[in-house]
C-alpha cells in the first residue's frame, strides 16, 4: 500500500516548511517534495501604496533579508524617477550589501549548518544546534557570532539600525559614511578576516574527509546558473548585467537586462506548495531549472577581482573538478569564499575618502510608469517589478525571490539525497539522523521562506492538455 513519510517542520531554516517522501505500493521511493506551508501577501497588499514607500515596506518582508529588499526597491524607484544615482551613493549602497552578505552567510554557516558538520549527523537533535556548538567548541562559536555581529553593526553604522532600516531611497541614500564608522570598520576587519580563514581551513579539512559522500549526493546534477556579473565577468553583488552559465561552463546567455526578465524567465505553480517555480523560459518547465546564490555567483563569474578571494575561487573550482561546481553541497564552501570577497571589498570601500563626503541623492518626480530593479541578495538574484499610475501609486507588484528561483533545485536535491540514503524498500520507521540528512539538503540553499511566498490573486499559471501518448494537445498560459 502506498504511503507518505513527512518531515515536519524542516528545522534550522527561515520560515515554515515540510518535506514529504512519497512511496509506491512496493515501498520504493517514487518522489520527494519540499512544501512551503506559510503564506504571505506582500505583492497584493502593496498595491495602492506610493512606490516611494516600497523600500521601507519590503524591508519588512524578512528580518534576515531586509537590506536585500531595501536595495532592490530603491533601485526600482531610481528607474521610476529616471535619475542617475550619485557615485558616492552607489558605493554606499554596495557597502551596505557587502555587510548584508557577510552577516547572512555567517548566520547560515556557523549557526544553521555547521552543527551537522562539526557535531555529526548522528548527534542528538537537542544538541545538534548552535548551543551544542558553543558547548563543543566555544571559541569557534564565538568567532562565528562575532563575524555576524561585524556585518550587522556595519549595517547599523550606515543605515541607523540593523534590521528594517529605510536608509536607501529612490535616488540614493539618506546619509554618508561617518568617519567613526569608517575607523571602526578598519579596526574590526582583521578579526573578521581571521574568522573567515579559520572557517575555510576547517571546512576544507572536512571536505577532504568525512564530508566526501555529501559532496557526491547532496544535489549533484547539471543545471543552469544565473547571477549578475560586472565588467569583464567580475563577481558582482550589486549592479551589472545578468549572465547564465551552463553545467559544462559555457555561457548560455549574457548581457541580459532585468527589464527583459519576462523574455527569459517564467514562473510555474504547483498545487502542493505556496512557493512558485521560476524557470528559464527557452527550455520550458521543468527543464529550465537553474540555481542562484553564492554557488551560482562563483560559477557564473570569471574572476572576483581581489587577491585572497581569487585564490580561494581557483581552489573552489579545482575541488569541483572543472569550471562549474554542480553539487548543491558546495553552497557552503561558496558562502565562505564570498565572505572573503566581501571583507576585501569592504576594506577597499572603507579606505575611499569619497564615501565620507559628496552628493548622496538625486531628486526628481515620477518619469516612468513601470520598472524592474535587480540586486544580488545573499541567497541569490532578487527582482522587484513595479507598475504605477500617474500619481505614483502601485497598480502591480511582482517579486521574484532567490529562494523561489532555487525551488526546482531544492526539490531535486531532496529527492537525490533520499534515494542515496534511504533503504530500498523503505522501512516503516526511519532513524532521525537519516531524516536530518534530507533536511540538510534544504539547508544547503539557506532558504528564506518569508521572502518567497508572496503571490496572490492571478498567479502565473501554465496548463497543458496532453493525450495518453504524451502529445501536447492544447496549452493555456496566464501571467
């Protein structure tokens, strides 16, 4: 008799979700699904609000990702005003995003994921958490907490508060970098760099030993990878153009502009989750699976542009055995490399005297009625698409979130881990450590579910009518 095994809730992620393992009549695994069970309506209840409020409103979507939405909303507002953002303001926004990526990656690695690596998959659940890590290795736990604190305090120094700041606005930012904040950054950077070095050395040792199998079965499959890149293909967390790279390292498309995202991205829905399924439109659903985030950014870029990070990028690719790392487990390594890149870039910005003075905001009235802004959030590429009326009031909002863009990959990763570790046929009772490995496949992506479940009203929908032989007889697409 067919049955279902449910992992509910999925732990050590942001938001509420469950995993179901579907078994056939013989007890063999037939499918595995990642269900997002929370629902939020930001896209809908933003309608009717002035677009100038969107930076402050969307920053409140999530307490982990406020900076990401703040910047994407401000950039969309720039385009509705049709203004040129002053260079000082652009650099300050970039500095804020570097701090956001640093603190978020530190949270993911040290607080949410490292208990699995350092305490072991077999460790009791009540100890397999950051508190257990504090007891087992207090110095490492303290270093991780301090690294995240560095990023959060830098955000506070720039924007006035660590969470839900409304500092970036259409046209620029509200305040420049203060000299005391600049001095504080330079004082704290050596400690942050030391922690990044410690984490990288530790994780590489684990990759060479006890984590070998995880690299081979935690989401190891070909896919496309999408991210922003800067001039000459440099790693770019804030601005630039979009590039898609294939699993073999070839560039599938580049020079893509966010304004044209409807031409190359589409969104599907499934009845068993509130999380949409974006895909690369030319390949269709679900063949157009692609991944975003730190793994994608390292796969898509040609170089990072700073000495230490570029050395780490070379080793990252050597460990992958080619120009593209295909295992979702490599997201953890990629986060550590990006922390290095962020710290080097933060140091360069802190030493730039232009950030202490200069023009930081351009002013204008409404000049456009539709705009798309894009930025790189810690979890990947983030799109904000607004339509406004002649009064600047929002008539339509679409947010394409990084976690949603990884949805197809997360489901495939969970299914692959289940097939690798579950006995066949699956017994009636499964040990907790085995189920935790399946959960850990989701933690590779560090999903942020509060950010991702916004769709309401006429959601994008694709309906296909196929005959018994699989032939496509009719198709309807909405959205």
